[in-house]
C-alpha cells in the first residue's frame, strides 16, 4: 500500500491501494477535504481523539473526483485547470509524505466521493467517518448523501467546522442571522468583543494501525502547494516586517510581497486562517499594530463573512439572479471568449487576463477590474466569470469566489447594488506608466 504520487505536471496517480483487510470493525475514517494540513486541524484532532478513546484504528483518506478535470461546465471548460491541479497535487503529495512519517499511508482515491467513501466504510466495517464541514451547497449535498449511505451501514458521519477565523459559538449571533452586509457584521463582531479561535498544535503522532507498522517517510516534498511551504512563507512574511505595509501596497499590480499571498494555501487547506492570524497577533505584540495589520484581519474577516453567507443563503447564491431581484443575466458568448483569452481590446483588462492564464494568479485589484469589465462592459453572465476563475485560479475558494462575483454583479450582499469600475480611471490609478500592461504584452 502506498500513497499517491504526482508528476511534474501535477497529474496525480494511484499505485494500487486496496482497502486494508482484516482490521477489526469499529474504526474511524478521516476524510481530508480542503484541509491538507496537520497543523490547526480540529476535524482531524476530533478523529484522533475518537480513535484513541475507542482504542481503534484511524484511516486517513483523500478523494480526488475525476469529474473536476473531465466534466465540462455550461461554458465549455473543466472546473479545475492545470494551475490549480498542480498546486493541489503538491499539497496532496506533501500531506501523504507527512502522514507516512507519522506511521500511516494516505489512502488516495480517484473516484466519486460518496461511492468510494461508502465502499470504504463498508469494507472496513468502520463505525464513524469524520471530515471538515464546508458550507457550499455542492459540498453539503455530498455530506448529506454520504450520511444517508453510511446510516444504512450503521456508521455515523461527523463534520467539524474549522474554516473560519471565528468559531460559530463565538459569534454575537447565530450563523444564520449574520448580517448580509459586511460592515454591519464587522461592527457587531467588534462591539461584542468576540475572540478569534486559537490554532491547535500540529499533529505529531498517530493512532497505530492494528498491524503495528510504522513506515518511515521524508516529510520534505518539492513544490509550493504544501504545508511546509505555507508555514515558511508566513514566517518569512512576518520576519521581513511586511504586515506593517500591507494596506499601502496591496493594490500594486506587480511584485510578490505587495500582498500577503496567503490565499493559495488557505484555499487548498495547507494553511489555516487561524494560524495566519495568530502569526500576525504575535507580530503585533513584538513590533506593534498599525492600520496594515488591522487590514489583514479585515481581509480574513471578509473570508469569514462569505462563509457565513453560504450558511445563511446556500444555493440561492448560485442562482442566475443571486440574492437580488434583477432579471437573469444575458450572456455575450463572443465577448466572454475574448475576455478569457485577453483579447478584449481594453489593455489593462487584457493584461490581467493574460497574467491569469500564464500564472493562475491575479491580484485582488485586478480581479475586481476584470470581473466588472466582463459583467458591466461586455454584458457577460457573472456565473461564467465565476466559473472561469474556478478553472484558472490556484487559490480558488468556493465561498469567496462566488461571494465576490455576486457582489460585483449586484446579485450578492452589496447594499449599493454592484460595483462598476471605470477602467480608464483604474489604469491611471494603478498602472499610470504602463509597466503592468507592457509586462503582459498589451498596449500601454
């Protein structure tokens, strides 16, 4: 039995891995989802505690759904493109290596999650499956179907919430009652004196499998998508004093350190929001707080808010009209194609779309500019833009992506009814000398 391997192109392939046979019944299966880490993983900590209390085995499983890279969206492309596939593959490979060092392989399956996990629970005669709680509709539907299937096997499915900076019980209101507008949410949270959840320690040992084997492993894996790279980046970011300048540099279009760059690791779960904020709190204690360190918290709180909006509104966020009363959007198919390929004729927008295609990354400022242009200038369907970002971005996050696109389109929680950016003004404000446009081969 062996964990999965990945090639230089990020294609992940299994060596044959049958479910372990002849293990005693009643064990625990842990399903890694968007939490590819051993630090601050409350769901994993809960699974470990269960296995120890019951003096039974714990099996770590990760499921890669082939439909993510084969099934096409309504707009004709796969949901997961090569940039994100590579980044996720690096995270999976690193997680497998870290678990191997703790004495357990990571069972990686390339299959539909419900079918393969139900089969595993049945073959292993497990009593419980534990996983992260993800509030997006598709992820919720998967857990609901899995719960029903496992109930027929007398097994329980337990989900543990751990994706937000603030735990649900620390909010000054029920999650379903979080204000739709971010500002109202932030003001209520700050007035309440709610405290951020503290990160849990890194898992350093594992309940042994019944065969008693503890294979050795090297937790060092090449690539940037892994937990070690995430924590190293966070440490470097603070060591160089960059939290003090974040607010003044975050809108720059060129350069690596103008923003925190945490989002790729937050998205695949190699870094937790709580770990990131704890590092900033330590930085503030040592070097002092300022507007920029506050703004890092502010941005993480936006991430929280998009998650609570998914708890509150669910599938309504994915309707053509979103949360609003506007009619269903029309779609400019030719304009969308030009937008995707960076051929709209608007130099700043085209530069942004070319950067996205080449790197799988785009600054937050450019994301707003190109999204506004597709929706308000080209008359494109906001859902098509959201789907293209899902395909391209290495830091695709279901809740933040859908929330931001709905926000720009005026179909989310923006009280002003959407945001339209004047591209000429944005060009003058953020690329007055044309450096960014020249970098990506468009006319300055």
